């Protein structure tokens, strides 16, 4: 087990004082690591891969709040719809419609965050600012009773340039405040990871997704 309990406790104390939710990102990590934080009272965990999440959910305690933070394919929504707590990466209307459909089958309303592309990298998923604006003008969510838009999620560029990162978080926070004017249920701004969560909180994040600072570096080979 490689959980860094001291690091967990200091990050948890810091975010508690600021009313920020810490989602412990446990992708690729064993169940024992999750259980170690669960034993300390932690309940919010983030996963990126559908099959891994389904497996972990079937074994671990059922009061865990499972956050899906990866790129979600429409054809896989059905596997997580019965239990997922919050889907962070909604990046198309098609995906939102599929979540609505699968949530209806489970008699649930599923909370969703729209993912916004704020980084300079080409590879990251999400709406850009113009697409988000167009999306909001359509008010599509009003026709989807089994989803609830809770806010926005974004990832800053992977760079040492903290001013660049801050600029990107500021841009996301601005879009979030616009969204809040339109959607009263929006109360969540998911931004910040191990490398940049302090900047994200300074720029208005109220949910940080932290993995490697808690669980150590990831090894994707297995
Ligand atoms: C993996 C991942 C994280 C956690 O990254 P760390 O750098 O390990 O904190 C956060 N958010 C998303 C979307 C991720 O895919």
C-alpha cells in the first residue's frame, strides 16, 4: 500500500477550511488503498475507467460517492448509471441525452458537470467557450428530466507556467459564474489536480481531484 496518510490529512484539513470538496482520484490503485482512506472517513473517490469503476463499486462499501472523471463513451453509460454520484466529463449533447435515458431506466436523476476545454493542449476533451455558450442558449437540459447540471469541470495545461494555469482557471471560473446565472442547480466548479489544486482553489474551485499526492505515482502497465 502506498497511501500517504499525512499528505491526505493535511490536504483534507486545508480544503475543509475552505469549503472545498476533495475527490480522491483512485484510478489504477488497488481497493486496499481506497479502504485506507475510507477508514479515515473519506467517501468521495474519482475513477476514469468504466470497467475498473464497476469492479470497485461491486466490492467496496456502498456509501462511497463515486465520481466518474474520465472520458465517458455513450455506449458505456449504462454500466455506471445505477450508482454513479457525479459525472464530471460531459462533453456533448449526445452523451447528456444518453445519461438522461439510462438514468430514467434506473429511476434516478444523475448529477453532471459539463467539461470545458481550457488548456492549450489539443488532446483534452470538452466544450470550448463558444460551444458552451451555444449549448447554454439552447437550454437543452430543460428537456432532460433525469439529469441535473451541477456545474463545470476543466483541466489546466500541463505546464510549469503558473501564470498560464491561473489564467485558464480564471477563464473557467468566469464561465461558471455565467452558468450559475442561468442554472440555479449549478454549485460545483471542479478544477485542480495534484500539481495545481492550490491555484485552482484561489481561483474559485470548490472541488479538487487529487490522485498522486495521496496514492503515489500511477503505474499504467498492469
Ligand atoms: C488522473 C486525473 C486526476 C488526478 O491527477 P493527479 O495529478 O494524480 O492528482 C484529476 N483529474 C482527472 C480528470 C484525471 O484524469
